[in-house]
């Protein structure tokens, strides 16, 4: 009985505190709401907003080879023969630089006739197949843009039936992401220091560092928490250190000897590849990041 009474007293004492903890701090749109804990004293909330441009580090394109023969077997075999040596040559770069995917598709070509209106139509019947068309497609994903020009020239020198444009993408690595996040925090500090100085104050200790930037978008007057899109122009930062580090590796790879070709005559010669070589410079892509830093004011 005594234990039961003690448990009842504890539950009664804890229940109000749980209710308070679970109660939201304010209703959205309420005119007067409590401020966050870090706004009890004078503070300045600064959003660091940075942008930079780095070269794209991924590229992809396709080359197709079409063959038309009377039988499916002959068309498929000849189409496969045209891409076999090319696929083997490109695969020797390694999957860390070039990823190669080869597909083969066949379709019948029917006898054609003109209808009563003069329109040319296919006589889609199994006994009216005249030829078979086989299309072998080599899909390439370039993960090291230093070898892009030679890979593209190798495909062109193989004389494909068609070749697609080169499409570029940027997949920033962890080093670039970490560097840009650090630049955003630095930019927030510089903006806060300048704003405090212009207002005749000095910065105190750091209250909050929010890599997402949302803490600086708290609108106390409109009803907290209320988040809106941040405004203001981004500070342009140079990514020369990151790009130069990658450029040294790329130049070493660019002057490295090409992978040995397969059997003579089965793949384009070096002279044919160099003759088909074109300038393919990866375009610049924009990266942005934000960070929120809240300082006390003196």
C-alpha cells in the first residue's frame, strides 16, 4: 500500500512536467511567442551563403552500330563483331575511369507497299520479313574526364552508325562538400563581424552553429518556429585549391600511355584515334551551401 501511494505521488508530479514538455512553444501565426533560448540576451544571427564553380567530373555518351542482313543470326553476329574489339579496348581503362555497357537489339524489316492513299506502309506479317536489323550500342560513363577525349575519339574512329552528344554531370566528392561547408561558416562569421561593427558593437561568444542554416530563419514576430526562404546574395569563393589538386592527377593520367589495343586490325589504330580527337572541356557547374552562426553581442 505504501509503495502504491509513492508511485501515485511520483506519477502526479511527473505528469505536469511531461505535459509542459510536450506542449509546442507556440502556435504558428500567434503574435507573441517565446523566443529561443539563445535570444534571451542580445545576439546577432548570421547566414553564411557561398557559391563556387567547379568543372564537371562525369561524362556519358553512346555509340551505335547497325547491321542489316537476311537472317537474325548473321545480323547479330556482325553487329557484335563490330563492337567486341571496341568494348575490350575501352574496358582496359578500368571501371574506375570508364564504365562500358554493351547491348544488342534486333528487329525485323518488313516488305513495304502503298495503300489506296499512296502512303507507304509495312506489311507486318511473319512471312513478309525481308531483312533483320541488329543494333549494337556501347554506353559509356566516363568517371575520369582526363581520358574523355581519347575515349570519344576511339569510338568515333570505330565508325559507328550514330553517336550521341556528350553529357556532363557534377558529383562533388566529400572533400569538396567539406570545404564548401567550411567556407559557409567563415562567410557567416565575416558577415556577422561586419554587421556588428557597423552597428557599433562587437561579437561575443558563439551561441549556435547550424550547418543547415534554418536556425537563422526563425521568425519570432511571426510565430516561432516559422521558417522561410533565406534571402541575400551568395558570396563567391574560389575552389582553386580543390580543382588544382585534381588537375595534377588528371594531367598525370592524360600523359600516361594508352592501354594496349587487342589483336592488330581489330580496333582503330592510334593514328586514326588521334585524327578523330576533339577538344572536350568539361563545363563549370555551380555549387552552393549555407550555414547559420549565432553570436552574442557586447
